[in-house]
C-alpha cells in the first residue's frame, strides 16, 4: 500500500494527473506537489484521473479538498474522472461536484478541458 505514483501529461492548455495507488495522506500530498508544480508552470486547467486508484481515504480526501480550494482561488478549472462508483457517490454526497465536475472517462474530461467548459 506504500507504492503510489502520479503520471503527469502536459497538453496545450491543460494537464492530466493520472494517479496509481492508494490515495491516503501520502498519495494525496504527492498529487498536491504535482499540482503545485504545474501551477508554477502556468497551468490553470487540470484533470485528475483516478482509474488506477480505487481506494481514497478521509485524509486523502481532505488534501484533495485543499487542492480544490487552491484551484478555486486561482480561477482554474478542475475535472475528476474515472472514479469508482463509491468514490463518485462520496463526492456527490459531500457536494464536491458543485466545484469539480465528474466525468466517466478521461476522453470526456479532456473534451471538457479542451472546450473550457469544466
């Protein structure tokens, strides 16, 4: 459970962060570091793809909420995709979806970012 990776794909106008592993505090902190690096590079639109991270605990979610808040302050756009049904329902129950749209696939999330309608 200690192994965690984030693949970063830089596209014109947006960046994709693909997580791989358990999103606890350590995993979410890694996502936040990558996010901060991308912000410093000038990115303002982001997709976080959770396809390879089926488990998200409360500490991980708390750090993700911090990323959402930073992104709102930045005036950026953030899309989550490929969440498990349980994680998507959790995001909806917590009303996170009013700030971050959830997409079923990365292709759907990319289309939102490419048109600027995230």
